[in-house]
């Protein structure tokens, strides 16, 4: 259904030729004539090291079975390559946005409040030995 | 040239059986000021229910029985729910409402309204699994703020709906427990990740439902299931109690069978919450104050409204049936008086990889709390790291694991600048381009998805193909803007056609305009019936009162 066509890379470094749509007061760019499609391929190669799945799994504290490594590696590789297209975009002088910035400053007073339903909190703990949440020992791996 | 795949069967949206439309009704003073509007109650199920209950035409118990019966009959076909409330408890709540009404006591504006809640939104008295084995059986010790507000206004929670695990997916196929089917064609997906919530409203198993939208998870299933989906501005609704997927993108959204219902629901859950540092202190206007009768509308009620159709969303890669439905919707808007033009958003296609980088990265951090120690399923192990690794390996599904790994990669030392930081910069560009477009236009329109509902299993093994389906929706999350999706036509498929939704995007906090425009569009759209045949096929009570 042509869904791959939607992943095409556009050339972001076009010259700001204003091909204005409508009245002169409209600062809108109609980029139809200036758009150069770089390529339709989704196989943009990232210039960085490909993901080391077992290493990532250790960092993320998820144990992966060998068949999972085999199954995930190509899919993850494909997606990371696809992420790589952002490296081709000219982003000099663009501030990174942590979030959409629609909501403003809404911190509350740093005053502790009692949470009433403590029994339910404790009841959720899989391994509880009053008053401790019980976990196995920690082994320092080399 | 409205898409006329489906022959018009009914003229009115809600076939009223032998009941006169009440033109005006008294609203008892209630917790929330729902405006005394002068439009027909049949434009909103919620107001119609309120009218019937207060005028004693119907009891809450009768209404509840009707919905529960339909739920029971349709559920084996569509599998929307992970947990259905105990019917006795639900009927008891309905009985309490009836008793209060008999005693002429106040009842909340949502009294008797049956609502379904997506299972990644915490509800204290029933399980909340997030669609994951790692939280199987988990009962949160608190209600999400949005749920608490609904309950305070008298709504009855009928159950928790199915979703892709932790919101990661577009079909519900990534749920640990079951796959939900689209009520329009049981071999197709309902969309995702809020597929259960959308399908449940579509099948009239409940009146309205809550979902969550991080990259389109309310809007795309609304389009696939032929219901209305409303995504609020980031910060409009408290995220407290919503299991975090991507904290800078997540919002709780509303589903309804009409624009009015989603507006009323959104109003009920909106507003500042001290428990969510990203929730806005802005005033919440009464979204329903803009509603008018279809019959009392002027001939061009939206005269002068500037509408921008996003060019990149009707380009190559979009189903021709969807394009034609959107063009039909655009023509309809022009008939209503809108000034339509094409708008080009330069950075549009960058939004998709930027979104997936940001979402994977944030999810890798947010999901690190699921370690089997304080809640959820715990694997047995004699060493702590192994406990984490095994609990997570057993508890998480494949899609979640892959996204965590991708996010871990994108955030790793040495790669952060190349991926995460660049994605954040792209977010700035997208925010600015939408802002510029919305300075020149009142609203922007586009499809909600490049196609109608596809077959179950079709995209399961191709992540990029599935991600590509989010192209219409992710940019709106990156920009934090509100958007409404409402059904506007059909494409071929299934028994009677598959619904297609029109997405209307507004400026930040301008949900009022979206609801106003959507309501007028919906009320003047003729010749379509957006009730799936499944609902009438199972027989029993009419879906409406």
C-alpha cells in the first residue's frame, strides 16, 4: 500500500525561495518546486556503530534468549538505520525541545503528604517480609 | 464527491424509536456547570441519558441492563475488555442513582453514563495491567485523576479495555492477553494502542471511553472504528495514574459516538492537578457552550473559518479511498462556509523517526520501574540482577523489549547527540512549523491514517510498515497540539465498508474550536450511518434509548 513511500527522506537544505501562496502577506512557503527528494530508500545507513544487542540487553536489565537476539537484531538494525536519516538534516542553531512546552511552570509546594492506602501498596509487593521488601543478594559481576 | 461506498441507510444518527425528542430540559445544579444548551438531546448520548433519567423516562438500572446485555452479546466477537466490572456492582451503582433521583437529590452530570477505561489508566478497585504480563493481576492503590473525576461526577466504570502493551503499537496485537477485533470487520484490527476503548464505543458496549494518545493511539483507532476521538493539548488533562510510556508525549484522550460526547467527557477530566507537574493551570472552558441545533444553523455556519489541508498527508502512500473521503470532507467544510487551502509543512516527514527515537528513549527510562520488586510478576532468582533480568524478560512482550533496546541504544553515551538530541531539535522545528501554519489558519485537516483498518496479522512482522501508519498523527504529539478525529466517510472492505476519520488539528488549548467545528460538521453530514452492523445484528435493544 505504499507505506514505505511515507518514510522517504526530504532534502531539508533547500534555499528559502519564497514561492508564496496567495497574497503577499502570506509568509507561507509552497515548497513543491523546491523539494528535492533525496531518496525513497528506507535503508539510510547510520554512520555509527550498529547496536550490540547483548550489551544493550544487559544495560536494560532484560535477559534475551538466543532466538530473541536472532529475531530482534535485524528488526532493530533496520529501525536504527531508519533513525539515521536525522543525521542528514541541517539542525544547526536549533534548540532542542524537551517537550511541547504548552503547560508552563506548575511545581507544587515541597510538602510531604500522607498516602492513605498503604495496605494496598504493601499488598502489591511480590515478596514482603514485614517491614522489608525482600530481594535476593547482589553479586558483583566482573 | 463524498465517498459513497456505503449506501445511506438511515438519515438520523440515532434512530429514535417512538420517543419524542425533548427540546429543552432542566439541569439540576451539579458539580460541573454543564451549560443549559438549546440543542436536541439526540446529538449527545450523555445529555440524552441525563434527560431521560431526570425526566424519569428511563431508569439507570434499565439503561445499564441494556448496555450490559449488548456487551455480553458482542464481546465474544470483538474482545474489547481485559476486565469487566462485576455486573452486580455496576447495577448497584445504577440503583443508587435511581434512588437519588427518586428522592429529588442532586446527581452528577455523568450519572448513569457507562464508561470504559483503557487498561494503562489506573483504577483502584479493578486490575490494571497495561496490557502486559508484568502487571498481570496488579491492583493499583489509587485511581488516576481522570478516573476519579469521572467517578465523582457519577459515571459508572464498566471495565478496562485492551491495548497494545504499555501503549506500544497500532493494532492491539501487541497485547499480552488478546487481540481486539474491529466491529466493522472481525478479521481486521481496531487500531491501537487504544483499540479496545475505540471498539467498545463503536459496538455501543458503553457510552464513552478513555484512551491514551502518545503518537496517535486515540485518533487512529477512532478512524478505524468509526467513532469520535479527541486528543487534548499536552497538559490539559492530568497524567497522574496513566502508566507512562513517553512522558513528554502522553495524553489521556476521549472516545464517544458523537463530538458532543467527547467534548463533555474531556471537560469532565480536564484541569490542573497538583499531582502532575506538567498539567496546565489554564481555565477549562465549557466545550459544549458552542453547540447549536443542526436545524437552527445558518446556511453557512462556519463562514470565514480558515482551514488548511496538510498537503503531505494526501500525497503518495495514502490510500486513494482515504484521499477521496478527505476530499469529500473538505468539500463539505467548504459548503459550511470554510475557506480551504493547501498548507505545506516542511518538516512533516521528519516527525516519524523523531517520534520513534523520543518515544523509545523515554519508554526505556519509564519502563525501568517494572523490575518485579515492588509490584507485578516476579521471576524467581537467587541474585538481584538476575531477578530484574528474568522478571522483565518473562513479563515484557517482544515489541516492548525491542523499543526498550532501541531507546537504550539511542540514549547511550556517544549516541545521545546523534539520535535523542537531534530528535528534540526536530521537535522544535515541527512545533514552529505547526505554529506558523496555525497562525495563518484556524484549523488544519488531514486523514488520521493512510488507510482504513487492515487485516489482523498483516503488519505484525514488519515494524517499519506499522510505524509508517502513524505518519498522520505523530507530529501533533510532538507539537503538543489538540486534535479531533471524527468519521467522515467509508472505503471498500468488510460487509458494508470501512470507516475513515477526518483529523482536525487546532492551536494549543483550542479544543473548544475543534469541538465546535466537529460538531457542526457531524450534524450536517448526511447519508452516513456510523453504527457497525454487528450492533444491529446481535439484536436486542436499540443502541440508543
